[in-house]
């Protein structure tokens, strides 16, 4: 392997994206990217008898689409790496019990998309394995009742609230060349700016996004101009603006920066508060809108910085603050 770490970052030479499967909920279907998903559902149950089973159904369907597009079967995959928001990663675990293949569960909160794909890229680049499927999911109803209050309670939301995306994405990474490659990764550090409000995740995560961005640029001697687009995962409006303020303090004013939480929904006409959050947020936007732009060669290189608030209700009840993390992955057109 010729690739090696430069600080917290690594250039990747031989990892490609073969296919992706995307499923999404009813609110996401009504958003600006709704027509780009493989399947959407009419309610939060997705044809099942509980929200948790509905989330698992979305992930299974996303995996089926991913494998079908690549003309692969379960047995062709060397490893599955999955990430979701529920305690003990139960969405991925309960899905994988029916698939007799090796599996990792990783937890990075809403940063799961970049985290799982970064780990997959390292394993493939190191010539350990050939084919990895990454799995990420989140669900508005399951996440709300785990981290805050069940949606049935009708709790009054704060202005700072973000809306957990309902969706799932399965992505097949391989060492066999395709039109899109994983070009680099940056592994994030855990950053805690002493924020303790579980209803203000965007601004809690902004410092972690800033740290990973600056680390990525420093390690690889790059800046915003080296990318057609830079996107954070789910800072949404408030966090998005805070990150721009942090960049402005360094006299950095990027015109090619946006946030997946602001892109997944029509935040002015949909009841999603500050915008989207959740594992599925950056995954749905990245593997629909930006992946399509890359395939059509409308863009050449995109940097995705998935953000995660490592929130534990037990710890916030004990007056602890909320540590956050962000991991980055860049996708590039193969010339």
C-alpha cells in the first residue's frame, strides 16, 4: 500500500464506489431531492408494526437496491460496516442477523456516513478485503423517543431544533475501478464546546466540523478552492451560520460551502425547524444529489464532512455537556 496518513488525513488511491441504494420517508419524499431516492414510504411505519421495524425495513430495502444495481449478492460482500442512532446499533444488528457475512457496528452519531465509508476505504486500500457495503440509517420517530420525547407527546419544539431525517443508504465500495473514487479521508477528533442543550445540535457540532475542515486542509495543503463543493452533514441553518462565522474569523468566505441539513428539505415551506439531522441526512444528500453531479461530470471533487453530536440522555440528565465529532471523505471523478 502506497497510501499513508498525513496527520489525521489519508490520500486514497484504489477505492471506488460501485453502487448505492437510497430509501427515504414521507417528509423527505416531499423535499427538493424526493425524486432522486430509489424508494419512499407513505408513513413512518414503512409497512411494519413499529417505528424500529420500519427503520430496519428501510435499511433492508436500501441494501437490496445497492446489491441489485451492482449485480451482487450477499455472499459477494467481504464485510458490512453499519451505523445507526439507536442504542447498541440495533437497526444494523437486527438486519445483519439474517445475513451470514462479517459485520462491524460503528457509532459516530450523525457522522456515521463518513465514518463507515472512511473505515471501509482504509480496509480496501490496505488490500485487506475487496468489497465492503456501508449501511447507515436514521428515523425521526425512533430517534425522537430515544433522545428527547416521543412524537406522540406533542412537545413544543425550540427554534434551534433540527429534524431527524428518516432514511437509509447502502453504499458498495470496491477495489475495482468505477467512475467515482474515494479520493481522501480525514478522521475527526472529539470536540466539546460545553454545549448541553439536546435541542440545539447544529451549533453544538459546528466546532467539530470546523476542526475537521481545518485539519483536512492543513494535512493535505488544500482549501475550499480545491473542491467544487464542500458540505457539512447536518448543522442545519443555525449551525451552518455559526460555522461560516468561525471561518470568517480566519478571513475565509467560501462560496462553495453548504450543509446537507439545509439541502434535504425545503426549510421555508416544510415543517422541519432548522433543517435536517441524523445519519441519513448527509448520506441521502451525498449519494443522490452530489453523486449524480459527479457521475454527470458536473462536478469533479466533493468534500463531505459528516457531523455527529455524541449525545447520551443519561449524561445530559447528569448535567454533562455534549461532545461532538466530524469525519470527512472526498469523492472524485475518475478521469
